C-alpha cells in the first residue's frame, strides 16, 4: 500500500499554524481539532517545522506558564522528516518506529499535500491483514 491510498481514505487536509503563532494558539487548535500535532507553515504549502502536544509538555517544565505566550518556533521540530504519496506504507512504518515519529507530513513536488499519523499507518496494516485473512479463508473454503 502507498501513502496516496491512506490520503485518499482519510483526506488530504492538513492543519497548520503560522510560525509566529503562540503556543497558546497552538493548544487551542490542537484541542478544537482533536489532533496531536500540526505543521508549522507560513503559507500552508511549505514546511517550517512540526509541533506536537508532546513538545509543549516537554517544555512546560523548563519555562512554566510563560511558554504559552512564546511562538511555536521556540518549541517546534525544525528538521522534519517527510514522505511522498508514492512511498510505501511499510517503509514509512519502519521510519516512524525507528525514529519515534508519530506524524509525518506528505510532500509532493516540495508542497504539503497531507499528513500521516502512526494511527493511520497502523489502521492500514490492520486493513491489509483483514483482506489477506479473508482471501485465505476464501481459498481454504474453495471460494476462489
């Protein structure tokens, strides 16, 4: 399965925040959309970074409540791993597991076209396994 198929099933909408957005504004977006991370982008097409609820939690201990008024660029991951629509889900799963990444932006011709979460990757694996199981059962029962 390719990343493009995941995006076809879940949609290609990507929530972004501008680099100068405050951490407080970020938290509002995360809560309103019930998501765990957003891409930091000045224009919704290019990537400046990615920031997650985990980034906020890890920095709160250091900075306290003052963190809420700082820009997301202070806490984001600037070196973002990305994938393309034609990449295979299996390779993405390996990269996400090895590097402990939960969200990966999808780029096509250097433009943001989607985002894939570890939940999307796991769901695709479960779907593939269910389809394989069904084919095996049909084969064993002579329904091929």
